[in-house]
């Protein structure tokens, strides 16, 4: 009898790549995921235990309510016990930039 093959858990973070002002999705994708707990600037936002239709575990961040600057999203991903993968901590950044101000040079 062959030993059971263990498939390791795998996760990758996805977030915005530029300045944002509208609701912005931040999510993780992967295999053997049980839950993903999201923290924004150190505060717990939500624990997601079921993927959406696209297989993503994620949240929508209302960037318009954030102060201007860089915000950190930390995601703690827990995998199935059969994957024998320890929980992973992933990070993404959200940039909220100030709108340009017109300059009069007259």
C-alpha cells in the first residue's frame, strides 16, 4: 500500500496596485484553505470561511473612508489539517492618495 499523498496548502494575496478611492477588493486565492482573517491597520475586519464564486476569500475595503496614505492589510490564512501546512501571514498594501490640486500660474 502506498502512503497517502499530502497536498500542501497554498495561498497568494491580491490587492490594488495603485492609488484607490472607491471600494477595493483584497483577497487571497489558493488551495486547501479553511479560513482567511483580514486585518486593516492592525484591526480585525472579518474572517472569511467560504470562497466566492471565483474561489476567492476576500473583503471589500471602502477606501474612501480611509485617511490619505498607505494602509496595511494583513491576512492570516488557515489550511486544512490534511494539507499539513502551517497558517500563513500574507500582506497587501492599499494606497489612498490625495487628489491633485490645480495650480494657477497666471
